[in-house]
């Protein structure tokens, strides 16, 4: 009889434990949210399932092409999941909701806080101009960061970069329907042409900044999304941010720019095409036209003097290293059961 209270206590603990498991399964932790909108648990779980599949597929695809490349595959998986959520209208907790005029940051934990602190400062407040220098209201120090404006319907109107109170970098404007209407590059308050920028880049002897390289890639490839929406911050120690542009009807053409951790400098550029040479329901050599266009962009940016050599290597079946004026292009060819993995990794000399 004396053992009964103990047995009852054990039973209660057991059922409470089961309840916690059930509660966790029914109410998954929501690491993403929709600005100014409540999301039901069922809706979130459905999106979570879809985006987890995107995460797993991205990892499997990378490991198929490059077995053992677990670190990079994990990075691609996180990028795919993050992009999936964004396409469904979610943003990650700890990020700034661009649809709101105020800068309200959700800080769930220390990791989120650190991510926010390491990002470029963003403002939607109209700067105050004093002696041709931009300041934020009630601040004495010239503003450095990204200045964003929005239409009443929530669509982005303009994005400009300011450094020490002067425009510096890419400035982009959109019309009210979301179509880009104007774009220019400014250096220390002075506008420069794209051709001049390319000459500056070439004479400098390597990659531009991570952000500028991504902007150039987006423009040249005509990527559909903004650099902000397609740049994924580092998810683990020792990794940098990752910009990605995925193209083609079957999404087999991929371009990634990897940042040197916390530096805003480019570590490498990766361009790859999963070339289906057998009919598996995706079409033979699907997205070849997009792959050829992307290859022309890569040659233009990193090896214009080696055009024929890079083109022939990419559509060949032998791995090869090509040195251009300022860059090293490592071409890797992998033959699979149904896919030829064709990849070029660009690094500075």
C-alpha cells in the first residue's frame, strides 16, 4: 500500500512527458513568421514540411555531385529552406521586416541578437542633410548603412547605400508595381558607369566586395529576386554568408557566391549545372539554354581573354584548371548514373 503513491507519481510523470511530446509535435517552434500576420500552427507545420524537403533535396544534390562535401552541403540546405520560407511570405525571427515602416527586431535568443548586430544597419527614416552629409534625425554621427523607402502598398520604392554620410554603392529604384525603373552605382557621392566599375574592378586585381559581387551577378544573370532575399547569413561558426541565384525551368543552373566569414569579401564563386543526359521525367539536357547564358556571364566577369578555353572545358568531360588574368577557374566534371555534374569554382589569384 505504501508503494501506491510512488507508482501514482511515476505514472503522472510519464503522462506529463507524453503530453510534452505531443505538445511539441502539435506546436512546432516557429523560427519564421509573417510580418503583421498571425500564423496558425497547422499552416506553419505544412510550410515547415515543404521547406524541410527542399532542405533535404539541396543537401542530397550537393553530396551527389561532391561526396563528402558536408559543410557546403549543409550551407546549401539551409539556403534552400530559407528561400522556401521567404517565397511563402515568411521571414526569419531576428530579421528586419521590410513591410513595416519601423525597425522592430525580434530577438528570440543570443544567436539571433548576434546575427542582427553583424548585419548592415538599415533605416527607413528620411535622413537629414547638413553640408551635403546624411544624418539620421537626432544623431550627430554621419549615417552608414542601407536606406530603404516603400510605397503605401508595401512595395519597395528604393534602396541606396550610404557610407559616412555619402551615397556609396548601388542605388536602385522601383515603380509602384515592383518593376525596376532606375539603377546606378555611386562611389563616395559620385556616380560611375558600369563600364567604369568593371575597369576599376579589373585594375584592382580581383573580386569586388561580397555585396557588390552579388549585385553584379544579379544584374548580369537577371536573377528574379533581390540580393537581400537571396543572401543567406552564416549558419555556423567558420562560415560566411551565401548568395545564390538558381535558374532554369528545372532549377538545374546554380550560381553561388561565398563570403569570407565576417569580412564582406568574396571567398569564391561557384557556377554549376546538373546536366541530365538521360530522360528521367525532367527532359534531356534540361535548362541547357540557361546554362549557356550563365557561362557567358562567368566568362565576361572572370575570364574574357579565355573565352573559348572555358567554354570548351565546361561542355567537355575532363576536369581542368584555367588561369585568367586575375582569377583561377577550377572546372570539375563528375559523371553520374543520369546526371553530369559540371561545376566551375572561381577564386582570386
